[in-house]
C-alpha cells in the first residue's frame, strides 16, 4: 500500500545520500587540486613562451626581409648612378660649398686656358705699336744763381741749368740741343749767342728720355734782375742740322 500524507496524497519515495568525509579524504582532495593547478600553469607557461618565441622569430624574419630589400635598393641606386656617371660628358664640374670659392675640375679647362692665353699673346704680339709721327720736346725745371760783385757791390743773377724731355715717336735720330738766354733789353747779338749745347747718341723710335744741360748765361744785373728772362731751348737733328722744335720759357729770378 502506498504511503499517503495527512492530506491523503501519495508520498514520493525519498532517498537519503550520505557522504562520509574523513580527514584522509580531505588531504587527498587538496593534493589533487594542487597537482591540477601546477599542471595548468606548466602547460600555459609553455604555450606563452612558444607564442613569444614565434613572435620574435616572425619579427626577425620581417627585419631580415626589410634589410635584404634595402640592400637590393641600394645596389640598384649605385648601379643607376654609375650608369649615369658613365654617360655624362667630360665637362668642367663646379662644386660650390658655403663660404668657399668654387672648385673647378681642371679636366679640359687647363688646356683651353693655355690655348686662350697663347692666342691672346699671339694677337698682342702681332699688333704693331702705333706712333703719332712726332718728336716732342718738353722743358722742365730751370735753375739759377745770384751773387754780388765785391768790387762794386752790384747784385747779379744768371741761368745755370735747364731740364728737358725728348719723346721720339717718329724715327731714329741723333738729338742736338741748344739753349739761349736773354731778356727784352738784350741786343740782337746777345739773343743769338748759344749759352749751352749738347749732342746725344742716337735715340730710337719709341724712346722717351729725360736730360739736363748746364748753361753759362750772361749775368743779368741791376734792373735786368727784375725783368723776365727768356730761356729758349732748340732741338735739332744732328745729321741734317734741321730744327725739329723750339720752346721758349719765361723765368723770373727769385
């Protein structure tokens, strides 16, 4: 007969499960848990290290590929530059650096410069020097001296030296120079007296020479010292005695 409760319902069968836990069983369970934990960490650590090692290997491989690509690109650049360098013509290369003067590759410049200098020298040498076809006389400084006659006490003065320049732009000739000294009160005879004369050796075409000539003029005394003295320099050709040029210069005694 089925069991019924107080309400008349049938009671379900009830079972009682009893687990007996002893200290020994607890110890065994604890050791089992420890072993499982250690096994898990050991497996996970190995897996992590494997992944890290694989990552490092992958990075190394990528770096190696990149380095190989760089080396290949560098070789291509070097080869391209070498080809361009071989194709360039031999022309002067100018390298300019900051605060420095340009440095020129002298491959062909030296030869060109030498040829240009030779050409210019030849042109300059071949060009004949031109002359104006004249012989020019220029009178420079005039020197004098003054004194007093001891017997009469009269003051006197005379011309002692004349400087001049001869510029020959006509033809070779032998210069002859004569000097005259006089004033307005001098007589005709006094004006024709030569006070200094000299003959020089041949002066070639294109030569310009400076000279000075000692002069023994007549003494000027009294009122003549206050008058203007005329110093006339005559240039002649010694061979023909022809007058080339005459210059008359005024002088006042100091």
